[in-house]
């Protein structure tokens, strides 16, 4: 009888103590798990499709093609609308450019092109420096684009003893692209630009030109967006070929069609390279010196991503 009473007494004492120890241990484990989970950072989510093409209209956008992707571009500018019916309002005349952009990595894109205006060849590279995040930790996207262009027209007639150097044909540009996608429908981009002309037409002009561009995109449907672009030049060239120089203004629409991005627009610039459309635009919107144009972009996969190496598709 005494043993039974002693057993009941010890059981009533040890069970609450064991329960308290177990509850305390459980609370400590839960607190430790909560603490470790709070220190794990969620992966960054980047904003995508600030623009739907690597170009706003004439100028670059912050978008790059991905690694292993080739973008084949055809850019076309007709003559001025105010040229009248004799040129069918500019459709008899045209400036064209064929270009290729390729993604070496997801942050580095290189490009080459050839334009009929001045028989000009150009090359560029674009680097993604910063990408906008959905949590606004990075509120903007930032890219750098730089390049050069070379005219291949015959050398002009010079006085005896003078030499027309190859360097006279070369122009360089450097540009920052600062963009923010404010919503699914609206994006805005600022573009400070520096252009260096090795040769200018007049001694009044400086070889270095500074400009500030602004581009915007307003999405109006699933596949259609309105775009606009304007470049203001500080201390512009006095003239180009005897014609006054104006700031470049372009407005248009983007149409997405599968692997294509089709851009239709009006612009006062005939040129398609940075040297021409930023610093040497001679068209005047007020006088109807406006050009209808279009850009066609078609992308091809050259190097397939991991996991698709054995796919039988050659273009996707």
C-alpha cells in the first residue's frame, strides 16, 4: 500500500515537470526556425518588358536581346511628305539600314549595321548596369551604349597638297539609358548622349556635341503601344550641307506579332545612326518635312538554353 501511494505521488509530480520542459523546448525550436527563416532573403524579382524592342524608335532602349539570341533588323525611312506628288509624298525616296544585334550574355549585347545614307557602317555595344526590381529596391534600369560609325563615301575634292584622312570619316557616341516602368502600361526613359565628330563642316562648330533624349511607351492593348522620342541638342551644329539643324522628334506605334516587333512612325530625321538623327537632323515638323518610316525586328535563337540542346527545332 505504501509503495502504491509513493508511485502515485511521484507520477503526479514528474508529469507536469516533464510537460513544462517539453513545451519550453518546443518554443525554443520554433523561435529558432522563425529567426532562421527571417534571415533568408527572397530572390529579386526584376521588371521585364520596359520596352518591347531594343529601340524606342531611332534611339536605343534599355532592352537587350538575351544570351545566344540574334536580332535581325530592317530600318526604313521614306522621303519627306512635303516633297509633293512628284515623289509620291516621299515614297519614291528611301533611306534603309540593315543591322544585327547579338546577345553575348544576358547583360552584354553587340551590334553592327550598314545604312544607305552616307554609305555608313556602324558598330555598338550595350551593357546592362542596373535592373529595376518589383520591390523598388532598384527603382530604375540603367544601361550604357556606345559605338562608332564610319562613312564610306568617296573622299571630297581637296586642294593640292591636302589629305583626306580616314579618321575624318569616323564618329563616336556614348549614351546612358535611364528607364523606369511605372505600370504595366507606361514606361519612361531619359538618354543623355555625347557625340564626337572627328570632322565638322564649319569652324564655328565644336567636335563634341551633348544632347538629352526622352523616350516613352504607352501600351493601349495586348499587342499595340504608342511610342514617342525627342532629342534636345545643346549647342547644335550650325548647319549640315548648308541646311539648318533641328531637334529630332519621332512618334509612332509598336505592333507585336509573334517573333516580330513592327514599329511604324513619323519622324523629322532621315538618318538612322546616332551621328545623323541626333546631331544632323535637317527636317522641320512645322514645315511638313516629316518622314514616314518603319522598323522590323525578327529574333532567332543561335545558342539554345540549357535543357533544350537536343531539341529538333532550329528557330524558336
